[in-house]
C-alpha cells in the first residue's frame, strides 16, 4: 500500500480501512473456488493500492481516503454477498427478475397496509363498544391516534394501486406502520380487560410492537425508494448474453 | 438486458480503451465518478458487474505481467477490454435509450 507522505494516525486510518476491506474480502471469498477467490482478493488489493496512490497524488486527505475506502466497502456488501451466492450456486443471473421482485414487494406492502387498516378498525370497534356499554366515557389518545393512523393507512393502501402514487403510499405506510402497533397496544390497555392483563404480564410487549413497527417501516421505505427510482434496463445487442443482477451502485 | 452500471462501464471502457489499450477496475471507478460527479462506485458493485460482463463476453480480461507491476512497485492489475459484443451491446442500448423506448416505467 503506498502512502506517499502519510504519517501517524492519518496513515494508520488509510491502512486500517484497507485492512478492513481486505478482511471483508477474505471473509466473503472463503470457501469459494480458490482461483476465483484469489482473483477477487488480488483485484481488491490492486484497487485499494490504486485508490490510495491516486488520492495521495490528488492531494486528498488521508482521513477522507480512509472514509471513501470504507464507504465503498460498506456500500458494496450486498453485491459482494450476491456475488458469493452466485459463485456458490453457479447461477449468476438466474435470480428473481425485477418485475417479480416488484410484484412481491407490492404484495408485502399491500398486506402491511391491510393489516394496519384492520388494526385501526379493530381499535375503532373496541372504542365504540366500550363507549356504548359504558366501560369508558372518553377516547384515549392512543385509541384516537390508532384510529387516525388506520384511516391514513386506508388511504395509503389505496394509493398503492396507482403506479405513480405508489411511492407515496408506501412512504405513508412506513410512518403509520412505525406507530400503529405500539399505539394499538396502548389503546387496548384502556379498551380491553384481557389486553390489560396481558400487557401487565408481558412488559416487553410495547417494545416488541415498536420493533415490529420499525421493521415494517424499513420495508415500506425500501419499497418506496424502489418505486420512486425504478431500476432501468437497456436491451443489449442480440449477441450479448441476457444479464441480470444488482441494479444500483 | 443491460443494467445502468453495465451500460456505464461499457461507455467508460470505450472511452478509456482507445487511449490506454485497456482499463482496470479503479480507473473505471474514477472515470465513472468524474463523469457524473458521484462518489466512487463500491467495490462490490463494480467487481461483480465486471465479473458478470466478463463471463457474458461483453468484456475480456487478463492479468498484467507480474514483472510490470513489480517494476512499478504495485499489485498486479486485472486489465479489461470491451469486446466486439460489448461494443455492439452498448451501441444498441444507447440507440434505444436515445429513442426513449425503454424506461423504468415499463417495469413499474
């Protein structure tokens, strides 16, 4: 690794970043065909050297170089893992097609939307029942919020059917999904005697509801990003093989 | 079908190749970043795409002679060239893109 005038901590920052990248390369190439693994390792080693040499020549600070090396490694992890899978299976390019992935994503997000609407409707029904039988004479904030979130989720789910509005629908479902599960647990605390017992006996229920909500939100945000910026493909010449794989940097 | 990264690699490769004869991974990464003012492409995406394009015959590659690298005091470079099939694929894709017949909307 050339370091030019690198000294001290800065020098070590580039070295550490390069070493991390090489460690990661050794890790994801382990167990592969030795020739394939060695080729990838040597190519990454060359890349790290070239980047460091170029950065030194261009007067780019060592810390910035180290950050760039780490960022390139981190951003490439999904592709590295996909490449490894393809090497192990020998099936690079025979994976789910983008339209199929898109369809599965739409089904998942729509299901999330339906569940959120159902949660909102359920809490609304419990609230009305509690008011009618006199169990409660007011509307807890958590119940009002859950019902409102359910209503927003209904609109968001409807937006999923319009191609152009789909990213917005998924983004809305991310927000409602983040909150609705935990809020519904809190609402049930006031609206259901059984739920009250369960909630008191299971202290991790609310954190679990937030964890589920976070997972749902992440999926919806990913879907929103995918639909807002769909990957483009260009037809190749007839002689070229049909290629599939990752679609972004 | 070519992915945008593959199209970009062919484009950059065809720019570097007449001047240098061939190109290597980091030179491509630098050219791509300079072209669109973005960050350097990740290792995983770049080398996976190069690997796939090599296997598909759009590129050909060979390791440079160790003596050359040793003389320069650096690791060996894997040198790539755009093949005839790669160039044809690039021209066809570029024509289609200009006509605007293929867009992401088609997949949505």
